[in-house]
């Protein structure tokens, strides 16, 4: 316990010291979240590389203790495979997150790395061996343990990534979960997991000093995916040899909020025909804020929910099968009432969802061939008419595309292409999207509508974001060429647009 306390204090101090330094570096690199999407809550650019501080604050004290504390060295040697898995896997996931924060990675690239790391952990001993059955004897999973373990690790990584939507939310959720794992590890007599969970708790707490509302830095994918990985792997190791019938359910309940939020997101996107990996504004924290909760109040409510789930997980470690079954039934009823109060369980909206699904499919079907065509072109004269065509599919009457000067005209001034109707700009509702890529300046696509709308629908926003991904790929291979005078468009310096 003394070693764990030292790891916690060192990690917290290091996280507190490193976070402002990382924030300064993020500003210099321009690694900022600009909040140009309707699902974003903050209203100003915020650095998004805070996860670097969490990762370093977690590993540095553990490495130091390994070098200068013989007890830690003995512990690491006794469970060498598990230590290698946590160190190598955690670094791989954090590097993936860093790449995504700086350059952007599509869903399949992320899944490729995540599945590879999860598979490595399985063969290093992180695996589910029994399936909980609170109504009877535990079930041995046998060979099914491989896909179950991989699904758990990849699922928790992405669940923590999805829930990172409010200042301090992902960090607070992870802190409650890791404290639960810490207490279960003590009860189960697993010193290595006690040490790792102590170091992780300290690194999270040191970062939360700067991340709680109003946040001055975000953890980004570097932090959220890393936290998900460590929580998933330590939870497996803490519970895999437990004799209780609910051993597997304990980490599921401790991480119940991000898991529930992720399952809800997958379900509603599948029902409405939206891409499963496109973000929306219907997460649990969004629903709370729509009910009138402030940013900070919504976070505190979700903290309280996580504390309740953590307490239930701890109680389950001491409960017998019948007590566990009763507790799980009560928890399921509470979750049902909570979700229904937020508007998730609404059977009367099934017909409307079918209409949305049909409309979404039609819009994406119209944009897909435009996206394929636009990636085949190499000059702005060829690309620009397709941008205008895509805007028309999205029912927009005006479109502005701001490009980097080096890629377009070779001049020192960024260039904006414009297609506008005769109507005055004052009559238009405009929304701006970030086009992925860009080295020195942002590449922006602004659309305008004259149909009287006052906000952009999430379905339209998703379709536009998907098109922006195609456009970004096309612009990466763009040959330097001054834009021509395409019909209904013009090129102007961005400062004059």
C-alpha cells in the first residue's frame, strides 16, 4: 500500500506539472479543437493534447519505482507478461490517439490497431475465462474468450472516447472506475493492479485540475483511448480469477455509464440509418443539458451516477448469487426509469425514425458518387463544380470553400471560392465545417440555406461531414493551380470574403 500511495502522489504531481506544458505545446502546434460542429459544447478553441500528460504521468512513476524500488521490480518480474502487455499496449494506443489528434485517423485505422493490441493482450494472459451467471453456476467460455476479450477491450476504449463530450466528464468517469478497480484489487489481493490503478488515478486527478469546467485543455483521443485501454485491461486482470459468479459483471457495472452511452449511440444510429462512427448530439450528457442542466451540473449528475454504479460493483464482490440477482434487477429498473426520463425509450417515435432513415440513405446515396468522383481529380477547376453540386444535394444555395494558398495559387494569401445566389447574405443561415487536412491554415467549407431554417439538422451535418472527408482527401493530392472562373463562382482572398 505504501508503494501504491507513492505512485499515486508522484503521478498526480507529475500530471499537474506536465499539463500546462503540454497545453503550451498544443497552442504552438495549432492542435486545437475549434468547436465548428453543432455537437460541440465549448465556444472557443481549446488545446486537445492533454492526454500526453496523462500518459507520461502514468508511466514515469512506474518506471522510476521499477528502477529504484526492489519490491516493485520483484512484482514486475513475477507478472512480466502482464506488465509488458500494459506498457506496450498502452503506448501503442496512446500513439494511435496522438496520431488521430494531430493528423486524423478514420475508423478502420483505429480499429486495426485496437484489435491488434487487444489480440496481443489476450495472448499475454489478459482474458475472460468464465461468463457471469448470477442465477446459477458460472459458464466457462473456452475458445469464445478470445472474441469476448477483444470485444471488451476495443469496446471500452471507444466507449471512453465517445463519452468525452463535456469538460471533465471522461476524466471523472475514469477516476471513479479506477478507484473501484483499486478497491476490488485490494479485496482480491492483486498488488500489481493496485499499483497500476493508483498510478492511473493520480495521473487523471492531476489532469482534472485543468480539465474541469471551464476546461483550459482537453485530453483528446490520446487520453480517452489510453484511459479506456488501461481500465479495460486492469478490469480483466482484477476479476478474471475471482470465484464470485458476477466477476465479469463487476467491471461492466463500474464502467456502466460509458458502456450504456455507447450502446445507445450504436442503437439509435442503426435505427435512423446514420453512420455508426459519426458523432451526434444525443449522448446522455447532451440530453441532460437539453433538460436545463448547466455544463457543470450535467457533469456532476453523471459523476453521481458513476459513484452509484461503482458502489453497486463493490457490493457485488461480497454478495451471493441471489443477492446479486436482486441487486441487478433493481439496477436495471433504475436505469430504465433514468433513460426514459431522458427520452431514450420512446416507442411512439419509431415511425419518425423510419422516415429519417429513408431520408438519410437517400442523401448519402446522392453524395457517395460525388465523393468518389472528387477524389479522382487533381485541380481545383475540376473539384469546385462537384463541391457546388454536393452543396445542392444538401439543399444549400450558397457555398464558400477556404483553401490554403500554397495548394491553390502559390500566393501568400489564403483563397476562398464562392458560389452565392442573388439573395442577400442576410437572408441566409450559414454553417461552417472543417475540411480535414491543412498544414498552416484551416480548410473550411461554409454552406448557406435560404429556406428559413435557424439551425442545421444533425442528419444534414453528418452528410456534410462525410463529404468533407472526401473533399479533404482530394485536396491532399491537389496540384498547385490558380482557380479558374467556374460558372457562378469566384476566387477571392479570405480576408475579403
